[in-house]
C-alpha cells in the first residue's frame, strides 16, 4: 500500500463515525469497538450485516460543503428508494489530524 494510502487508512481507523438517530441526537461508531446498542437495536437480527457509507469528500478529496450536502441527500434518497425495508440514517465521519485532534 503506498504511503499516502496507508496514512489515510490510519487516519480513517482513528476517526469516529456519527449516525443521526430518528429521535434526535447521534450514536458514534468507533472502528475496533462494538456497534453501539442503539444502532444494534435497529438491526433485524443480532448478527445482521451493517455498513456506514457517506457521499462526503469522495476518494478523500475535499469538496465544498454545499456539494457534499447535495451528494449526501442524493445518496440517502437513492438508498431509501432502493431498500425501503432497511434502516438508513444520515451520518458523518469525524476525523482526526496527525496529532489526534478532531
């Protein structure tokens, strides 16, 4: 893996991923830790597969916030249309810089 890809992978692994909850607030997914209970409760079975995807900054290339928001809206609408039975929530990654600061 090239150094820049390895560096990105390390940064993503140290990031937190916030999922907006239907009743308000958010739950935080942390790589290497169990899925928060409030999110597990949305799964159809305890061992059901789940994922976290976002349309923000594709391929780690920063875009304007307005572009990111529109892409995220389109992604959510497409997922909800294609998978109406799935539990789909908005979310965002919260990265850390090289010194571990958010």
